[in-house]
């Protein structure tokens, strides 16, 4: 959304009893006590109004650059969510006494927070900035971090840039296109480049689904393994017709089994590495996918004694 200021007037949600307009407390974002995240000053899904420190803004419909970036952001982040986390678009949150607004995408724990009996506060927040004023974006970031949101990112459409809010510097710090966003909420790092480029986003979605063991991805890999086995058998049979059918059948079966075993070794080794050392860096993953069966066997023997990933791959 690209909020538009509409002056100092406030549109408040009706009070729970009696239908009278709720009274807005003083706009004090530094208080230690916060209202519940879903105790709203505005009426969600009824008006387009939001509040930032007591100042009303209107979350207007988006222009093409913002709307297209929104689709790409949602498409990329959703498959990267670690189990136990949930993403939400335009989820309105009561951030402070005088602030009640939504960000374009947020990530929070699934379920109910036992400390409050309500939904969890988001941990990561993404704001798409096209026509929105920098004052609004800055104040939103400050209020979100003061409320307890761990990280706030902004995608600046007009300058094709991704930045993260720094409380220490009091500004959004740009991220280089080659950087990645790593976080416990995510199953793998999200390349900054994929936030800005549709083709890159598609590649990263496939990799995220593979990392999560998506059943359809696993089925595709199984079909590929079976095709390799079948190809090995056919190659062996063709050779066998020239030098003896029985010998060719054995050669084809042996070749097919070796191809399947190598794929199985790679899958098992990657699971063991994730269990022992956590997420496997992309460079190491590529190294495993390119290794021979003999090299895979060496690494499989070292895995219990190695103290670090680098130690495992030495030699």
C-alpha cells in the first residue's frame, strides 16, 4: 500500500460497547506498555485509513510498479517460510498508542502467543515504497522496532533498491544486490536480487521448495532418477546386443544402480549435514551435487568426527 496523508482528522473504530467513537490516547511511542496487537483504532477492511503517531493516512490503491512488486515479494517470501511461521499481506497491527497500520508483508509465528492470548507480533516486516512519503516510512520503521518487530525492510521501487532499517543509524541502510537476507524465520537465505527480479525470484522459489522437501519436487527428482536408471539399462542392452545380450543387461543394470546410489548418497549426506551443522551454504551444496560416489563415501565417513563443515571438506 502507498498511504496518502489526509490531515490530522482521525477515523476511529466504534467502541466495543455502546457504539461510541473510541478516544485516542496521547501519541507516545516510547511507553513500555503497548496495547494488544489486534486492538485497533481504525476499522480493518471497512476503511482505508491508518494511523501513524495519531496522524491519519489513507492506504490508497497501488500504481503498477507497487502492485507488481507486491506480487513478486509475496511469491518469493511465502515458500521461504520455515515451518511454524506464517506470512501475511496488509496485516494491520496496533503498533503503539497512536499508531495502527499495516505493512505490505509481515512474518510472524503461527498460533497464539501464550503471554497475551492473541496472535504473535510480527518478527519481520517488508514495506514497498513508491509514492509513500519518507516520513511515513521512517516513522513506521521506528514504531515497529519500538514495538518489538526484529527487522524492517523497505523496497524502494523507483530506485530499484532494498534497504533495512538501522536503529543505530536512524535510517534505511541499502543492501547490495549480491547480499542475502538470512533469518531464523526462513528455510534458506533470500538473495536481495530475487526481491527485484522476477526470473531470479522463480529460481529461488524452486530452491526453497526443494530445501523444504516439497512432495512435488521430490516426485520430479524421483522420476529423473528412474529415467537415469532406464537410460542405463537401455544403454547396457544396446551394448549387449553387440557383445552378448546377457553381459549387456548386467552392464546396464550396474550403471543404472550406480547412478541411483550416487543420488541417494547425496540426499542422505545433505540431510546429515543439516542435522549436524544447520543450513548448508550454497557453495558446499553445489560441491556435493558435483562429487563422485567415491568422494561422497569419504565425506560420509568423516561426518561424525568432523567438528565443522570446513574440517569435513578438507583434503
